C-alpha cells in the first residue's frame, strides 16, 4: 500500500500560462508582500523582534506563530520560483528571530515563552501550541527542500525531539492537539530526516485521539459534552469514525495526517477510515464548489445535507485549501480519479473564490448566495477584506498560491510513472531514481478549453498516466496522430512507451455545459440548478444581470446557452469563458408595504451572463447566486 509517489513542486513543474499560472504570479508578486506587511503592521513580527513584557503593546496571541510560519513557507516557495535577494534577506531574518527565541530544551512558542511561561502544555484543547509547531515544521521543511536552508529545520528537529520526550510512545504524558496540523507536519519532517520517532509521534497523535480515558475530558476544567468532543474530532478514535465531523479546518488537517500515517505504516484499517470519511464528506456534506463547513457556528461540518447558501453558511477558505490537501493525499495513495476530480473542483472554485484577482483581499466565508439583505453573523463578508484579526486565510494563501504545482502532477520513482492530474499549461522535467528522465510540455487553455497538447522533449522509456476527468463523458486521446482512447472519463490512462523527442500526445475533453441538481434532502436548493462547464462552477453576478439576481428564473431546456470569451475590458481576466443565456425575471407586484399579500406573478424575458464563481466580487460590491431558480413548468415566452 505504501505510496511511492511524490507530488510535484516548483523544481519539477513550471507553470507557463493559464489560470493557475496567473494566480501563482499574483501570489509571488502581491500576496507574499502584502501578508508580510500585515504581519509587521499588526505586531506579529514585532513580538519576535522584541520579546513581549507586561505593559508593552502587541501581546502575542496563541496563534500568531502559525501566521508567521505560513508566510515564511510562502516566502521559501516564492524564492524557489523567483530568486529575490531582498526577500531572501528578510526570510533569513525571520528565521533568525524564531531560532533566537527557542528555549534551551527545544521548546519554541512566542506566546508561551513571554506571556504565560508557566502554562506550557496546560491547555492543549484551546491554546494552539502544537498547531503552531506544525506550521513552523512545514515552513522549516519548505526552506530545506526548496532552498537547501537548514537553520530552521535544525531548530524544529530540536523542538520535535523535545515533543517526543513529552508525548507519544516515548513520552511521559498523554496529550492531543486541540487544533490538528502537527500530525501531517511530523510526517513531512520524517520524510526529510528519516527519523522514525517523528513518524511514531504522528501515529500516536492519530491513533490515541478519541480513546478512553478521553484526554480532553481530563484536561479541560469544565465538563465537555459529546458534541464538544465531536467538534474536536475527539469523541471516538478515527478508526471507528464513518463521518466527517466538527471544525472544518481542524478536520481536514487531521484527515491529512491520518492518510499520511496510514500510507507510511501500511495501515489498511486507517486508510479504510479515510475512505469512509471522504465519501461522507463529498457525498453528503460538501458544497458544489468544493467548499466545506456548512455552519458559521463553530466553523463546523454539521450533518448530512445541511448545506446553507447564504448568511448561515461557512465554507471557509482555509477549509477548502485543507480539503485539496486531503484529496491530494488520497490520490497519491490510491490513484483513483475521483480524488483528483474533487481536488480540482475545490481548487478551481472553492479555493480561488477566497482571494481577489489582485491577490490582496480575502473572503473568510465563501457564500454561494449574496444579496442586499445578507447579514453576516460571522467573520464572513460579502466583500473581500485586506485582513482579519484571525488571519489564517490570508496567510494560508501566501503559501498556497506559490505551491500550486503540487496539484498538477506526481511521480513514482519505483516504477517510472508520471501522473498528470491537471492538464494546465506547464513544463515538466523529472529525474527518476534510476537515472531516467521525463520531460514534456503541456499547452492549452485548460480549464476553459479542453484541447490539450503534450509534447515530449526527451527520449526514454517511462509511463505517462493521463487523467481522464470523471466529469467528462467524451474523451479522445491520440499519440502522434493515432487515436488510442475514446470514451468516458473517470480513470487514468497509462501510456507506456519508449518515448522519442518530438512525440505528441493530444487529449480532447468535451466541456459540456451541465445543469446540476442537488439531492432533494438539500432543502435550500430545491427547485434550483447550478451551472457547470468542465470543472468550473458558474454564478450569476449583478454586474451581468438586468435585475436583482434573486428574481432570475432559468429553464435549462430553452436557455440558449452561448460561450463567450471575455477580453480584459470585462474587468475579468482575458480568456475567461462566460456563458450568455436567456432567462426570465419573475416578480409579484406589491402595491403596498405588506410583507405577505396576494398578487399576480409577472414574467419578463431577459438575457443574462454567468461567470466562473471563483471570479465574483472582483468588479466591486455585488449580488450573486450559484443556485438559480428554475421553472416548475414550461412557460410561454
């Protein structure tokens, strides 16, 4: 079972054009700098530069270290893609500040070193110590693998060594992180250091969580209900879990760690739990955009089919990013196409909606319906913001956008396979462990165009595993002009050859416009449809609608959908495919101020445009809807 596949990064895959390239460039050119600036303005960096003392401003919050760590991880990835002497100097300075604050025993946490040193590891449920450690480990691994810098890596090894003496099979006490993340981080540390104790500690955090006697019940000073424990994925061991539960971000980070441990310890039972959790999440608890977390209360995954569209929903940006990490791990382990399709759905829709095209404004909550009556009961807003007090989403984007190549491809050095998950325009060069190399270039305008060309740039014998997307019912693949496959998607097509320089693989994906219905148990979407073309989910936004979005009614049978390629004058990226169609405006005239009244329904034909959901609210404040009302019966025009 152990996966030999490794994900691509900036060293293997160079994005060359298209949606992912544009977003990556924005991340490098704008998001890194803006989040660094905010970390300075809000005192986060100052808390490292000048250790806090009573009476000073900028008292370090328990999660500030994680914000700085994520930005540092993004800085490292950015430097690997585009060297920048000034940025590298600042990166090294941030590393020096963290290393200088490390305690003699290896412990490293800004808040608990300066604000509450006597409370170290006394409130694991709420205090984010292990969560911050996890993000610092990820930043350290990125700095080492992408830049060859060891200073932070060595410091985090010292911290991890200390943790091994406190928790786990070689530790002196029980303990679990309230906010999971360290599990997947320890696995990353194990992969680069090969120190088994790190994997053992990760396995402990995965396997001991939810066992009896329940650690959180014993640690927390107040009684904890079963619902509270479920919120922290700690009501029962993950091996007994069949559902995705609790805080959405914590959940998917935890499931990433579970998948990693299952993979590296060859644990079929753990992997089976991952499969059941994933299926529950995607079949009953996920938005059509790939967003997860259906309630602002507790930022939680709630129950089956509870999927709000407006002010009560959550679908946090961090949760969508975490979900793509979970998908990618399950894909690496199983190479089952469904995991790639869900990863792609979340990436192109639920994730990218969370950040503006300028790379400096963010959604915390990614609504699927917004009008002038929306009241935000949470950190969400119908307009993207520059920053949040809880700044997990902006700082997550700082690292995420710079590392988009990890979703494009993967490699199996043991069998000389290259897996092309997302056929975006890129150049790929990978050296297998046996000395063979695979080098090719992908061209096209995916996901807006389904015509993809793959030109081989080096000779050699290896296998190209080409993903045939599950959303596509008409795929054609040819090699050097000879068709080798035609049919529906939903799997991977292995092309094993002794490749010659100049060989060409062509793939044609039918990007059919689909009208999606939700299960009737999703009561918020009864009588509505969502529009999808290829992997892209569309919405109607007020700049493109001749009336309030909530009044638009669509009949799929006579909508007369037309694809339109936008230019830069549209206010959206040139090359974006929009959809123009016929619809109706449905209103009931209200002659007075009555809330409820008798009246006659009025139907007026209109022409509308739908745009990719990920691009909404980039032309100013607006109203928007993903799920559009449909005619209950055919109406005459």
